[in-house]
């Protein structure tokens, strides 16, 4: 993958000899263009390593680009859903340790802000929203 060349030494990205992206134009995997992203996702869909590849990136919240057919937003949603699924009733409390009313939905940055919910799902959702905001701010700076 040509995209690997510019990356820091020690970056442990998956590099499977028989990956569908091997020898392909890897700019597609790191493009903001939707058509490019669709093409990259389609290639990942034929790759025998897509599950391992996706898990590698899901475990690295700061990672960008498409891995295992998932872009950064797809992976953020998976992290939030997994955090929600792992939550026990006692975890769903606000930052003072008080329970949150049953009708409130979790896995959302607004629940983190408005209810001060510190359950895993809301904490992950708030962190993901902040990360996406900083990424957008960075893109705007780069474009300026
Ligand atoms: S799943 Fe996609 S990004 Fe991962 S190795 Fe395969 S083709 Fe490359
Ligand atoms: Zn919550």
C-alpha cells in the first residue's frame, strides 16, 4: 500500500500479502470523497481479512481511513454500541453517581452533556463526537 510509506515508524497496521488493497490505489482508502470511499469499501468486501482488519481499527479510536470496510464514523458507532451492550444497570449513573431516568437514551453526546451521564456508552459517544469535531476543525485548517 503506497499510503503506508508516509506513516510513522512503528505503526502496526495490518499488512496482509493477499489483502484486496494490496497493490491497489490506497488513496481511495484515505479519501474524503464518497465515491472513493464506496470503491474502497467494495474492495474490502471481497477481502479475506476484513474482520481482523476492522477489529484492528476499532481498537484504535484515533485511526482514520477505511479498514475492514468501515470508515471512522462506522467504527465509532460500533465502539458506542459495544460500550452500551457491555453496560450493567448500576453503570448508568450521572457524574455524581445518581441514576438516570429510564426513558433517557444512552450512547449519545447529548445525554452525556444534558444528563451528565457517565455510562460507558455516553462517555464513548461524547469522546467520539469530540474527536470528529477536532478532525473537522483540522480539515478546515488544512484547507485554509
Ligand atoms: S479489509 Fe480492506 S483495508 Fe483491510 S486489508 Fe482488506 S482490503 Fe485492505
Ligand atoms: Zn448514558
